[in-house]
C-alpha cells in the first residue's frame, strides 16, 4: 500500500504551502506573515495611485513594511524571502506615494 508523504498531504490541504515550503516542512507563522505582507503590499501599491485614498495607502504601506521586516526575520525558505522582498517593496512604494499625497491622517 502506498504511503503518502508529508509534502503530498500538505499540498493537498494548501496549495500555497507547496509554493512556500520548499524544504518540505510546515511553516504556518512564516507563511501567514508572507501572505499578510503580500496582501498589504498589493493594497498599498493599488491605492497609492488615487489621491483620495492616501490614508489607506499610507497605513497599508506602513503596516506592510513592518510586517515585511518581521516576516523577513522569521522566514525559513527562499520562496518566502522572494515574496516578502517583492511585496515589502511594493508596500514601501505605496507608503511613500501615500505620504506624498497627504499622509497617514485625512
């Protein structure tokens, strides 16, 4: 009878985990921080294009940069680090443009 490996079971439960856990071990905290960084980076970079959304862009960017720093410190695999750097940079750009458009307060 064929035995399934931990990596196959992990892939069956969460396809994103297969992408991030390239070492075959589960990293729930690191994966969560990476996903939060990616979401905040996307929000910050998407909303910084609109002057009226400068508050959202600034806060999402600030929290995204802080989350990216913590995630980078805790990251365990190269795939996690790659995503953190890309979307942490997007959060930083969103923060900068959001600050230029009016800052953290309305």
